[in-house]
């Protein structure tokens, strides 16, 4: 059966998606059915991640479908949620797929607050699982071969997509398994295996040998390319390299075999023999170097039979010259495979859980449009209110309409009486004083929320700076000071808003203090109010005059203008238009949204007519006020002017102005209360945002500290024992012919030392340390023997080493290997069981140590072994 390479899955730590995503939904969308639908979708997304990553997956297409569906969902929500370190912060932790970990350090893993990192790792698992499913297919079945080719091409496309996007998605150095070089090699390997599947299919279908040869040669080319990519890099498991070398040779041998059949058909018998000889050499290389990885017995027998028959026929019949391999015509290539393009959705059953949620680009554009709309509405409404206040102020300064109603000179004018009742109905002074008392409390609450939010950022930034100064370059995460800049700018903006609000509150208080006495007078009963207003001589002679009628007509027209403005204000506030459709259409067509152009165009279309109406209202009021002032001058000249009349008119003016001030102050205080309450909600969201990012940073900090501890534990450290005198090299020795094997260590660097040792000039190694181990420690020594032969020489540039990684005990070129101590035997237990000291027994065939005494004589002052067992077991 053919040997194929599969990729292991990456493992992820558990992540709670519900809490942060639900917070964002509740903060961004109003309560209602839409919010509940999105909250249910968040729960489903969390379940989907657990199904895809939180349990072992079967090597079946249904498991791959779950992974693909989760990947598609990540692609769908990426533009709809503000995933970033300083907004919606979710930290994902993944382990290196190829790292087996160490005794102290654990596995290599990386934690990042990046949805792009999560997408990359999930796509890697999709490719890995696809390769595992493809490996499990039965190569004797046509449908299984088709499925295997499809899965290999999907895996190749996924790895290729990761190669192109991983650096931009992570913005930092990735782990070894998802770095561009590794996934690029894996993509080529998957493509080579898909090509090999097509070769197997063509062979089983007995297609033409010319076609089969081209398919095999293309597969050999893919395998050779993959071998070159990872030959001098340690980014893939060591078992991969020999398999790639073997597959390259096998596919090339198959190509030569089928091309030899084609040569025989064309009666080129010398070429047939040359190709078969080349094929035989290739499979012989595989059998000698990579037999433990790939079996080629069947192919070898087939080639040898064909070669024997071809030689026999040529020797006895054809006598055709056998050319050199280098002179043979190159075999063509036929690539039938192509990496599958990764274009979501990849799942056949994908349904977006957040289908109704608009992308963040549209949400942001909608937010800016809402601000532009609010500014337009406030400008129109504010202009009309300012005009109305101006009108009221002018009329109050002219004592209108009270002057027309006060022709008797001794009763309360009707307009003043109505203003008094209005103030009493609204609560009088008590209402204003209550609203004024509430403002400081609301202000203090908002300041406390803001201060607490910024303090959280300050504390976390201080901790981050301390750890950065402690670990220096190892503390390789984004500095908190850089990350919090947008939040601090937002916090400073809130502080400026509060400062301006305090100033506005003081203006309202000063205005209230100035009008407090007159407002209190309007709150008194009718008889007290009448008594407080000075009396004057009656002016009943003006009751039916023309100027009075003109003034009353003009005042009626001004009241009509005010009512029209109230209606117009309601219409302006009621204008609505759904810009989301416009923004979505622009995003789909252009890939971007020109918010300013689209918003201004729509606002001009919606509010253009209202701008004209407001301008007309202002012009009409200006015209009427001009006529009122002219008529009032004539009215004043006709009135009998005396001291009492002037005093009365001045009081009536103040009362009218006090009423207008009361209404305005109440409105200002209500708006201030609403402003503080609304700002409290905004500041609470800001506090939650700060709390979330600080929590995420603390989690990231803990993970990074753990990784640093593990990396420090993985670092090598020198043994902490002194070298005994007997281990030092004597002054005048001859080189020892047989070195003593070095003891095994538990450091992570031991495999590298084992690989490098054969390249050094053999030197006598140190003898074991002095007898400081306990019998239990000695009994725990493994009993597996070390290899007895010398290690093979370095392979040629086109082939990997012919031997798999051996046991952890080193061997030395030119020296005979030694076996491990028997289990439970303690070579250092001298004198512990009252055993007599015996002379040292040299091993047969092994020379003595430098400066050794004559054979059979003990070393001076060195404890000897028991006589019944030599120091090293004999072979």
C-alpha cells in the first residue's frame, strides 16, 4: 500500500466567546427581538467552536464539514464585530502542531488577540484533517481515489492560502507550523500526493503508458520540489524528509518503467534497458536507505523481471546499444492537479448566524450619518428656538401684550395672570431648586466612573512597563501605552465635555439667581401679585384707538408664526431614512463606502425643503417685529406718561421676562439632567470597554509569563558538580583506542549533541561522575541497548539520512557500541554491601586508559568493582 503523509491538528485552548460578544451586542443594539436574536447567535457560535475545536475529531468528512463551517462563520463575522486589541479583545491560544514539547518547557504555543490568527489556525486544521481523511481512503477503489485527490487539493489550497495571508493576519512572527516556509512546503507535498493519486487511478484504469509516465514524472517533480524546500530546514518532523526522498525516487522509477514499455513498443530496446536499469537503481536506493518508511518490494520485483527479460531478448536477438541515462530523452510531464482556491463559504451547509447584522463599515458609516443628521436637526431647531426667544425678548422689553391689556391701570393684565398660573402649574421655584440640587450629584457620579476607568488603564500600563523593564526583549507584546492611546483620547474628550457642562450649569444658576425674585412674585396668589404691581392712571381713552388694534393684529401674527415653528420642529424631528441599504449597496459595488458624499446628498434631499421653510419663518418674524416696534412708538406717544405708569410698566416687563426665563431655565435643567444620565450610560460602556481590554491584557500577560517561564526552563544549564581528578587528561598519554560511552542526560539539547558528536574528532570521553547516586536512581536507568554499529555517513545532497533517529545513547565512529546496564544494577555501590574491593577487569579488545597501570594491577586510590561482574557488560 502506498505511503502518504498526513498533518497533525493544532490544539487550541478554550475561549469564552459568549461574554465579550454578548456585551458588544447589548451595548450596540437596543433591547428587543433583534438583540435577542443576536444573543442566541452568539450562543450558537460558541457551541460551534466547541464542536470544531473542543473535542477529538473523527477522520471523516462530517468532521471536516464542522471545521469548514466554523471557518466560514469566522469569515462572516470578521467585518461585523470590531475585533482588535483595544476594542473587542479576544485572546486565542494555539499550540504548535509539530512541537512535541519537552520535559520542563511544555509545548510551544502562541496567544494573540487577533481573529485573523484564529482563522489561520482553523484553516490549518481544515487542511490537516483533509490530509488525514485522504490518507484513510482505500486506493483500490475508484471513488475513494477521487475523494483522496479532492481532499489533497483542498489541503494544498488551504496551506497555500495561509502562506499568502499569515504574516498580514498576525502582524508578528508566527509559530513554526504556520510560518510561510512550512505551509508552503506542506502545500507542495499535498499537491504531490494528489498527483500520485491520479497516477494510481491511471494505473488501475490501464491507461496508455505514455500518459502514466508523464503523471508519474510530474509527481516525482512535486516530491523533489518539496524535498528541496525542507532539506536544510528543521520546520517539519524528521520522518517527512526520508519519505519525500523515497517518493521522489519511486515516482521517477515508475515513470522510467512505463517509459521503457513505450520504448519497447517503438522497438528501442537499448533505451528500454537503460530506463529499466535507471529504475532499478532508484528502487535499490529506496530499499537500502528508506526501507523502514516505504516498501518497494513489489515494484522492485516488477522492474527486475522486466529488466531480466529485456536483457535476455537484447543479448540473444536485438543486440541494440544501451545508451547512457544522461543521453535519454526527457520524459514529459502532465499536471492534473491544482490547489483548491479558498473562497468562503467552503462548507456546503453554511448559514450565517449573524446574517441580519450589518458589517462594521456600515455600522460606522451609520453612526457618522446619525451624527450628521443630529447636527442638521439641532441646527434647524436651534435656529427656530433662538428666533422665538428673540421675539419674546423684544415683546417683553416693549411690555407687550401686557401694555395693551393694562389700559385700566389697576388690575393684573391677562397675559401676566396666565404666565403666573403656568409657573405655578409647573412647580414654581421648588421644581427649579430640585433640578439644580440634582446636577452636582449626577456630575459627581460621571466623574467617578471616568476616573475609575482611566485608573484601570494606568494600573495595567504600570504593570506592563515594570515587566517590560524586567524581561527586556523577551516581553514582546504591544506596549500598553501605545494600545491605550485611543482610549485615553476618548477619556480626555469625556473630561472636556464634563468641564464644559460644569460651565453651562453655572450659567444657568447665575440666570436663575438673577430672576429668582420675579419668579417668586409670579408664584404668589392673585391678590398678592396684584398688590405688588404699582397702580397707574387709567388710559381707557386708547381702548378703541387704531394703533391698539394694529398692535394686537401684529401680536396675533407673531403667535401664529410661533405655532408654525412648533409644528415645523415636530416634522423635522420626525424625518427618517434608512441609510443602511444605501451603504450596503455601495460596499457591495465598490468594496468601500464614501460616507461623506452619500450622507450629505441624502441630508440635502431630506432637509432641503425645511431649510427654506425655516428661512421664510425668520424673515417673516423680522418683518413683523419691525412693524411692532413702529406701532409701539406711536402707542407710547399717545399714553399719558407719569412716574406711576413707568414703574408699573417696568414691573410688568420684569414679570414677563421672568416667565420666559423660568421656561428656559426649566428646559435647560431638564436637558442638563438628561445629558448627565445619557452620559452616564456612555461612560459605563466606556468603563466596560476599559475593563474588558484590561482583563484581556491581564490574561495575555499571564500567558506570556507562563511561556517565558517555560522557555527559561527549556534553556540548557551546565551540570552543577565538580569534575573529579581522575577525569582530567594526564600529561603524557597515548590516545585511547576505545572510548567509554558518555552517560545520558535529560537536557533538551541532547539530540543535537548526539547528531553533532560523530562529526568531531574522537576523544576519550569523561568517565561517569563519582558515586553520589542512590540505588533507586540507578535502578531507574533504562535498559534498552544502544546501537552496536557505527552511524552512517552523511547522505548526498539529494537524499536524506538513511537511518531514523536512534535511541538517546550516543555511538562513536570506529568504536564498538556498548550495552546499557542491566535493570537495577548500581555500578557505583562500592562498599555499600560489605563487598571486597577487587582489581579492575579490562574489557577484552579494549585498550587501557591513558596512564593506566599494568594489566591486572589496581588504580591507586580508586575503589574497585566486585569480581563477579565487569564494569561494562560484554557483547
